């Protein structure tokens, strides 16, 4: 027994090192366990989702830029009854995870129709996925219904939610593609560090073009100190960091004065229970 304990103790530093290495190998912010970091056991829901308005999503076509493992897109589809929501991410592995989460949610939802308690046990779990499964429970994945939950019984969730691998900055937009609401949550820093000021302006301009008149951009920009902490994640980010001329503090002015958005609503004051290290503004811009 002592030998086993000693072996486990020797293995602990190795596990921590592996986690650090995986985190360092995410130059686009494509952490698999991102929501596990962001939404811990002490929170019952991602605080950002509590400040979103149903009218921005109900019956609307929506886009989630940098969707990661898809939990926000799935949650919004369930809670706010959007007509469609597409999540895109630069990492094909995160897209695979997103579809896995979607399939799991659909199975749990189907089980809940026949026996509500079945959902709370949940189907099989992926190995080494504790953070992801914890975070899924925070996004309504346990099958618990809420007063605001209004997903149409005539449409399955997998008919509403879809995911696509795409580099949003470099991909050519489909001329027929348009949306009522676009989410860009904690994505600007990674685009800024990897593609510089030009990439940032491309991001904002492309979002504006994809939005229908009166459409909403929900933006959560990371602060400059977060850039400093991640500037050395790759040679590209280090080089671009030194050239950045547009700090996050002026994003609002850029979007209003240069890109062409008409109004902005600051939702930050409505946030409560935000986990340490994720105190970021949430802004809603209207085209």
C-alpha cells in the first residue's frame, strides 16, 4: 500500500506538468477544459449567460465565434429557443468535442421525455474528462428543466445546433450567410495575438457584414493584462504583441466609429459570481 501511495505521489507532479503542457499547446485559446476552468463547482451557471436577453435569440439565427466545445451554443439553443445556432472553431478537435456534447445532450433530452430521472445519471463519459463533464452540468446538460427553457418539441436539438471547423479571420464569407445575433466571447485576444491589428479589424468587419440590420454582437474582450500573460505562447503571438496599436480599451470606439455599429449596451454590471481571473466586460452592440 505504501508503495502504491508513493507511486501516486511521484505521479502527481507528472500529471500537473502534462496539464501545463496541454495548456501551453493552445496558441488559439483552444483549451479543451476551458469551461472547467471558467465555471467551477461553486457556480450553478455561467454568469455571462444570465445577462443575455431572450429577445436576442428567440426565433433568431445565431453564430458563436470560437465556440470551443460547444456548451454555450447548446445552452442558448435550449434556453432561448433560437431558430438556429452555428458554432465555429479553429480547432477540429474542439468541434469533435462539441458534436459529442450535442449528441450527449440529445440523448439525455430524449431520456428525459420518457423518464425525467434518467437524465440526472447521464450517459457514458469520456476518459480524463472531469472538467468537461462538470462544466456540462453548469450549462443545463443534466436535463433539469427551467422556467425559461422552451425548446420546441417539434424540432430536435441537433436540428437547431451545428458546428463547423473554420478560421473565422481567414475564411471567405458566404454571400448568402447572415445572422441576427453573433457571440464573440473571450476570443478577441487570441485573434489579436495571432493576426495582429489587421486580424482584429477583419474580425469586427466580418461580423458586421454577417449581421442583419438591427442584429446584435455580444462581445467579451479580454483585458490587456491577459495579453501580457499569453504573449509568449508562440513566436507569432510574441511578435504580434509588440506591434499591437489597438488595445482592448478602444474596441468600443472602433466598433462604433470605424466599423459602423449604432449603439452599445454594457451588460457587465449584471454579472455576479464571476470566477477569479475572468472579470471581463460583456457588451452588446447593435447594427
